[in-house]
């Protein structure tokens, strides 16, 4: 890896951090270290980086704001890529072209100020645009599928192509990108609607107050842990099992919202993973429902 690090530095790919603590880059505030974290300067440098990764057969992971991921406590023997420099934004009437590294919350606030509707659901989702597209993030009966016109991606053979909304195969917390390893979201074209600025901002203000009342925002977490089974709410299933407050080490099921696991102090990733496993087991045993984890589990044995 030292030779790879030297090559990345020589080619001036971008800022790097060696042995980066992943707890600093994830909203759970847990996880081991990664051998190398890289911020590619631009598309050309990202392609150069991917050429090195392909040649050296190094594993890699594209990390947004770390708001929907649980890294293990082990060392990640690979490269974490952060696309923070992919933060371009252009407006053309009701179309918005925005880079994958742009903050989704920031974008939702900015478009509302411009009187553009359709992204209000995202005002409380603390991820990047690229991460939101990858997960088809959503809330309030809306999601990215409803506003994405097309997605520009880097293919596994390092070509830049555009995928239409239909080609993205969006479904509930699903997208083409999740099932096609090697495609990297670069930028997204959103199609929004014209609306009243004051009304949009009022909706977002009300929802912010509701989140404060119903979600444990005062603790590190990664949002909803489990996907809702069809016609049901994962949080309700967990609450009905009297699991609110269930704690392992420094991790705990929130007493405010049962589908949140919170870091109440020096939690380890293994604490959170143990709670996830216990919940899945108990829900399966009681209801014969297999809960699916919404968050991505990275660098675990299974």
C-alpha cells in the first residue's frame, strides 16, 4: 500500500489521509481505521485513482456523509473515496444539475428558496446527493425516484455515461447502483416543480420541528436502521417487542424512536451490530418477518 500511496501523491490525485479513523467520517461515530482516504480533485483524477485501484486490485468504498453506513471496528484494508469536490450546481428553470458530493440537506434548502418544489422530503436526510441516489433515499411518501431525470456515472471500464430514471431501476431504498458494482455516481439532473417559496419553507420548518420531537437527533445515529416491511412500520414492530431502551455497551435502541440505534457514549460498531442482530432475531421469532437493514454494513465477515 505504501507504493500506492506514493503514486497517488506523485500524481496529485487529491488530498489524502493515511490510517483515517472512520468514526470521524460516519454519523454513528464508530468504526475502525481505513488504510487510505482520498478526496479526488476532479473527474480526471478520479479516473486516475480508479486505474490504480483496478491495476493493484485494491478494494474501495465510495463514502458520502457516512449517514447510512456501519463500518466494523476492524481496519479497512483498502481505499475510502470521498467525492466532496464533486459539488458543482447549475440551475436551468426547474432543472437542477448537481454534483454527487453536494449536501442533500443544503440542496433542499437552496431549491426551496428558489421556489422549486419536490425536494422538501429530503430536508432531514443528512447525506450527499450521490448517496441519496444510490439508496433512493426518501421520506414523507416521496423519494429520489420522483425527482431524478438522469444520473451521470463512471462505468467499471471508466467511461462516463448517463442513465435515465428508468435505467436507474429505482425501487423502495433500491437503485441500479446498489446491484451493479463499479458504477460511480458523478452528478445528477433533477426535475423539480415551480412552487411558492414561503409555503415550501413552512413545510420544511414544520417537518424539522416534528423530527426534533420524534427522533433522537441529540445522539449520533444513522437514521432508520431497518426498512419498513410492506404495509408495516419497522419501528412499531420493535416497539411492540418492548425493545426501546435495549442497550449493548455504548449503543442503545432509542426510547424516542424504536427504529433508531443511538451511540450514547463510546459505542463500538460491534455493539450496534449486536443490537441489529438481536432485533432481527426477535422480530423473526415473533412475527415471522425478516427485517432488512437499511444501512450498509461494510467490512464485516458476513
